[in-house]
């Protein structure tokens, strides 16, 4: 556990909760991602202001007028964006969906604090830290935390469910794909559902603090309820093998022989030679069709569910294991890659495809 982060967490929570003033200037880890003050400049892109340094850019804040679906760009002022700054969108009441582009590594404290109507967020595979109160008091329902995330800070996903004009809100499910992710106490609300790999830090966290836990068995979600000691559920699925036998058709050789006929008239002999006709065997092989074909069904199980979005994020974070040529038995298949490519603004699978699937499951979009 990072002691200095715990101290700064308390400061961050107090500052964002009561004053709305940026806590980053006092954060001891701020220098790791800060741009040089001597060389920085500010640029504005799509209603968002960035500080651009020599090698990277940092998102400082978004306009209060921003609403609906927004995308945090991968670059600003010609430099890659690596950090979403503290309190960048705090208390925005118009934003409902956020796509965070690949390349961004850190979400600072209170970045989306009190964005009550923010229901979906797509986190990039490059993300490594989600700091204190980053998504506190938002309207999120399903979040996939990528495999490169090493740290989730205090109250990062602590939500409240009594917000005016919001009814029938689902409980939040947070799927943690890094089995060794560090989770600070109180990073989730008490009724949050936590998902992760068996034996992971997420499972230990759920067991210690009494959260309901979903075990991820590769791309299959198995529901368990954990309380110390943890309960382990194992599901075995029998493999089904379908074999199509080749059909061979052989026509038997036909031999026709005409006997010689001898006529004594003028001593003329006529002989008809035997004629042999053989038809070669014809072999026909039937290949079973490729399974799947349903839009959004990334794992080709015939259904569109959160597991499909998870597989996309797994394939992006660890292509050697979960990619199209991955070593895992449940890696992304060619048909699944086609099924999962539901965001037509970009070619191929991206984290935005995972976001579209989540929005479809939430009913925010009617089709994929």
C-alpha cells in the first residue's frame, strides 16, 4: 500500500468534496506525469483545455457546457495526452458517456467527481492509475478496468444511488482484469459487485470487505458471494465435437467386349477390339460453417453480454494470450473479431467497441 497516496487521498477527498479546488499541486506523485512549467502552453480541443509540454500533454479541465457523449483525444497540440487532471470534469451534469483514448495513463483525483449522469466509460488499455475519487458519485453501472491498471484509489468508484431524477439505477459492477491490482480500502461503495480472476487481489478485497464477487474464468463470468473465507465455484463445460465425414462416390469400371465375328465369304475376317471404360472415384468433403455472426458476440457463444466487452479489453491488453493468435483456449477468434467490431468510426477492435456493447446492454443504443 502506498502510504503517501493514503495521506494525499484524504487531502484530495476533502478538497474535492468541500472546496472544488484542485488537489494535485499538493500530491506527492504529481511530478511523475507533470509537464515542464518552463516550456508548457495551453491549447483547447473540443471544449477541453490541455497543458502541452515538451513530450506530453495533460487535460486540465472541460467546459461546463460539455454534454452527452464525449471523447478525450489521444493528442493535443501535437503531443500525446497522458493524464486527465484532477477535478477536470467535476460536477458536470450533462456528460452521459466518456471514451478515453488509447495512450492515456493516469486519471487524477476527482477527475469525474459528482458527474451524476455519467453512465458509461471506456477506459484505455494503456491506463495504469485511477486515483482517489476519480469516478465518485457518478452514474456508472458497468466498468471494465484494463489489465495494465496497477492502482485504484480510495472512493474511486464510490457511488450514491439517491440522486434526484435518476430511477431504477443498477448496482455498479467493476471488473478488474489485473489479478495483482492494488485496491485501496473504500474504493467501491458497499453494494458494488466486484469481478476478477480467482486468487486475485480483487477477490481477496471482496472477501475481506464482504462484497459480492464474480469470478472471471477467462471470458466466462461465474457468480459467487464472498465473505471470509472466500467461496470458490468451479464450472466445467464439456467440449462438443462435430465431425462431418467425407463422402466418396466410386463408379465401378465397365468392360464391354464384342466377340470376333468370322465371315467365310471372300475370306474376310473382322475383329472388334474390346473397349474398357473406367470412371475415376469422386471425393466430396463438406466443411462445417463458422459459428457466430451476431453483432457484439465477441466470444461467439450466441449471446451479447458483458463478457464480450471484457474479451475485447483482454485482447487489447494481452494480445499474445487473448488476441486472434493468442495462446489461451478462449482467445479471440476470427469470427469473434468481426462480431465485436461494432464501432464503425474506426476499423478493427478498439476499446470503443467495448463501450458500444456496454451502451447496448444498458439500453442507451437500440442496436449494434
